[in-house]
């Protein structure tokens, strides 16, 4: 059993839900997002996160919370729907690699990051 943290843009909540279901049905533990600011799920949360503005206090707190979720997992699953990797997601990928986490992609990338070996 592996612990996964899902990482990606909040523009794609359905991709998160599908990957969460897929990994869960394979018997893994999945840590996902609590809010999807860009897509306003749950309704109204977009206003609480100021639509992801980098200097907004709730956005800063949510970013820090997500790094802690990465600390708790074995692998991050990058939800790179349509090949999209924005600056926030790239920071999460870089952080995970720096912490020695495995990085997997929903859709294959040109460069595949290998798991750190102990």
C-alpha cells in the first residue's frame, strides 16, 4: 500500500476526482485537495482564496498545508491535465524531489523523474 498526494492545478477538479478514485480502487491511500479555488469548488471558495493570488494569506497557508501533505506521502501524482504544469505545481514537484519523494505523472512527460534510492 502506497500513500499518494495529488498535485495539480485546481482548474481540473474532475481529473483529481478520477485519479483519487483510480488510486483508491488500486488499494492506495490518497491525500488530495480540500478546495479547488480556480474552479470554485465548493461554491464560494474562490472568494476565500482570492483566486490563487500568490500574496493572499489563505493561498500562502494552503500552499504550506500542501507541502505538509507532500511530506506525508510516498509518491506525488502530478495531475498534468492537457500537459499543464503551472508555477505552483512546478514548486510542488521541486519540493517533492528535494524531499526524496517519487514523482509520477497522470500523463507522461518528456523527462521522467525517478524515485530517490535509499
